[in-house]
C-alpha cells in the first residue's frame, strides 16, 4: 500500500455528487411534466418563461449541479484511469477551466434573458 | 462424456508465455466439487499448481477465477459449471505459478486498516463484555475468510491496487468500526477519509456478487461513508 497516509478528502466530493444527483433527477422530472402538460409554443413564450426570476434560479441551480456533478465524475475517471501524475494534473486543470467557462456561459445566458 | 477443462498454465522459471491447456476427466471419476477434480488432474499432471487446505470453504486458500467468476473451488459443484470449465488465477494479482498468486499486496491492504481491537482501558479480569445487540452488529462482517475473491473482482482494485484498500480490507475496517469494544473509531475514520483509500469504490458491487461467504462488502463501505458523512453534517 502507498505509505502517504490519508489526505482527509473525498467526502466533500462524494456528498456533492449525491446532493447534485438528487437535484438533477428532480429537476429533469419536473421539466418532463412541465413540457408534457404545458408546452412552450415559440421563442416569445420561451422568453416570457425565462423572464420569471424563479425559473432562472432553478435553471441556474440546474447548471451549477450539472457542472459540479460533471467535475466530480471527471475527477473520478482521471483518478481511476490516468496513472501518470502529470497527465492527471493536466487533465484536471483543463477540465476545471472548461467547466468554469461553461459555468460563465450559462450565467451569461441566464442573466441576459432577464434584460 | 468426459468433463472438459481449460486451465491457465504459467511457470515463470521456464520462460514460456502463459497459456490455456486442455484437460479431461471421465464423468465417473467420482469428483463432486471442482477441487476434487483439480486434485485428480494433479494426479495426471503433477506440475499443476494451486493452493488448497480445508476443502470446505473455511480457509479461503483455493480462490480462483472459474468460468470468469471468482470463487472457491472446494464449494463449487462440478455439475453446475459450464464446460469446458475455464480456470484462471485471481485477476489483477501477480502470478507465482498457475493458480498460485502473490497475496502480499492483498495482505498489505488488510494490515493498513489495523485489523485488531484497539482498547486503552485496563484489561478486565474476564473478557470485555458486549450486549447481544452489540455483538449482532458484527454479523456479516467478522465471517470474512480473506480469500480475496471480492477484492480481485473489483475494477477499482484493478486500476489502483496500490492506493485503493479494496472491498475485503474495507469490510474489515467496517468490522472494527462496528465493534463496541473498539476505541479507535476517530483514528480509523481519519485514515479512511481519502479519495483513493475509500472513495475509489464506485458501488460496482462485484464484491458482493462473488463473495463465497455471502457477505456484503459494498454495504459495509456504504456504512463507512455514512459514518464519515455524519461527522461533518
């Protein structure tokens, strides 16, 4: 066994993965029912729907959950399969920046639909 | 109809590559369990290497990969096995010869969870007592025979054998965390809280699927995670 001892980490990521999966599953079920019973007809209807604050907040939480969930998942894949520390660190940083960019893009969309 | 076998053969001293070799036994050979058949095959070919001892599923020596599934040869009835019966060493372990694998990494994992009772109180005159309920909490944990069927069936162990503790060692970690006489719960949880040691488990549950003693390492690992979560939530 590696003699480095415990690094007292991993629990937070595990809890984030569990919590975000609950929100993602719940929100997707809500979306299915939302569009099944009250479909949005056109672009104007979409804009009107997104003009409501609670809608944007729930979508914001959805994107945050999705990106956090993806972060934990990708980290897990790298820890499992990338055994060169250099490659693992590079992949981790690239993923972090990529997910941050996606987060900013999502924020930009959600904030601009308000105006 | 003969009983057909295809058995992994490897002897590093010959310099030859590992290969599968075919064997046959007549169906009236008298073998009931797979281990009986292997012992008869060893009479045919005494170079065939495998470990065995108690021949009744207690010692865990004859763990091997049988038709793609880890198990104990001594408790697997021959009649239940698809032919040709493919026998290989436990996956992911260094092979010493044929079905004999080097268990050193496995026992290093076991040792890493300190599989002994830690109690700083003065030794009592009689044994350290438990209530029946406290004793019941050890059921499903203490019965492990350390055969390594679970750990070597675990993909997370295959990818990180030097960092992930593996289901067998984690089951034992759970066993001592559940013991009312143990006083090292905090230290044990501290040493387990690690992205590799514990959290490489992705609840694949091969461990629970193959355990020849019907134990549930995945449940024990889940319980350790709950104990860790309760410390911070």
